[in-house]
């Protein structure tokens, strides 16, 4: 999907993830959209006693906010693939097939992977 046009709603969560990553100076930023259209945005958590990817954090925030499902997820990272922990977290709340958009630091979507 490199350079591919994405749905405007998905572009919004990519933008939110990118902004959070930049604002926090984190390795990753992520955003998820729940079944009602609410969004949850997070960055990487790297504490001595707690380590979460940005997407795991965003999913946890959605659960804490009462979400019962996910429509889509986005990660902004220098990485070139969605890690298994992120696939699992999205699948747990969104079910199999929930799209996970992976974008580079410039916001260009490089892949879309179903959870």
C-alpha cells in the first residue's frame, strides 16, 4: 500500500498517531477507532516495570474507555512490520480482520495488515 490513498477516517488516525509520536518523542505513536467512532491515541510506554507498544497502550485505553470493538488501528513507526504483540492486542478487541495501518514517520502508509 505504499503511497496508496487511504480512507479519510483511517487517515485521521494515522495523523493522530503521528502527532502523538512527535509530541512525546516516542519510538511509536498509535491510534485506534472503536465501534462508535471514538479514537484513542497513545505512544510507547517504556518504564522499568511496564513496557507496552504504542498500539498495546491505545488498545488498553480503548478498553478502559468502554470500547467493545475496534474498526481500525494505526501505528507510526520506523519499523517495517507490525509486531505480533500488536496483532494480538488488536485481535483481542477488534477481532480477526481489523485493519492495522503501518505508517512511517512522515505519515505515509506503507502497509495494511488484518489483525
